[in-house]
C-alpha cells in the first residue's frame, strides 16, 4: 500500500518536515529492492532537496525529521552530532520494571553479518540510554527510552541488559504477546491460529526536540500507530 506523504506530516516550515513514520517502511532506499518505497524517496518527491538527518529501523514507527535544504540539513546534523537533539521512544517490555532515570552506559559492536549488535567493552562504540517507567501492567511495562547516542539497536540491547527485553523482539530475548496471555478464559475459534498482538518490535519513536534555524526549540510528538495503540489498550484493559 502506497503511503500519501502529506498524511504523515506532523510539522512543516520552510526548512524542515517532521513526520510520523509508519512501520515496515525503510528510512533510506534498500539495496535489494529497487521499487520499494522509502521515506527518503517519498520525501524527495514532495520536496526536491529533502535529506534525512537521522533514521529509524524499518520496523520502528514514529518521529523522523527531514531537512528541506542543505543549510537546514547541516543545522540539524550538527545538533545530532553535538547531542543537542532530545529523542524519546516508548517501548513495551516484558516483565515489571521500576525505572527512574536509569542510565545504561554500555558500548555496542555490530556483528559481522550486520543484523545484530552485542555489548563489547573492548571494541564497542560508546552508547548510553536513559530509561523511565511510564506505566506498569500485570506482566509488562511501558517504558520511556531516551538514547543519548544513536547506535543501531541501542535501545533494544540496552533494555535486554536490564532484563527488560521488548515485546516481539526475539533477537534480544523479547517474548511475543498474545491476547490469550492477558485474557483469562480466552477461547480461540476452532482450526485457527492465534496471531500475536504485535507482529513487530514494540518500539515507537514518540517525540523529538530540536532547534529551528532561528534558534527556536520545538518538540514534536508522534501519536502511536494502530498496532502499538491496540497493544497498549489491551494491556490497560486486562491488567
């Protein structure tokens, strides 16, 4: 299904577009798929000089900032480089966790195949994430994640280090969640397989704070996509 780029815009001025990226679409063009949609491709169709100053994993939904001209791209890139951009993600984690400004400072190295990362104190790159509990359910926790650095899979592996792996993230030890896990006396229709409440890693980029070209500091929030919203509502309902 082709995305209408205008429909996912949360904020726009002469220099920047901030969007709510749907899950299952790549930030940049994928090498293997010539005809697949990517956010960069859609953004360039909308605004010729569009450039992404950061990216989200294909499965991850949420906030993404796009520069509309080279000066804006430099301006935002420098803020990322100097860690002046505040990123906040929401994740649903397995287990009950009471986190209050808990910092995980563990270096990350990419595996040779590039699909996974590991904690590597010798060769890893510096990585830090701060975590806060938003809400505790019966067997799960909604967590706010604030990455200080921007390494691949950083939030996912750092939560796994806290023994709080993200729901539907088997790569880092996260269990799949079914309605039957929450609802007592749940009966599945005969000859049907139960589908998980979330088919992707339960991670959403919720807000982004950065400075516009004139120095004004703005925060833009991205509402949950349907699958993440359903997951949270079911946890609320049955917990």
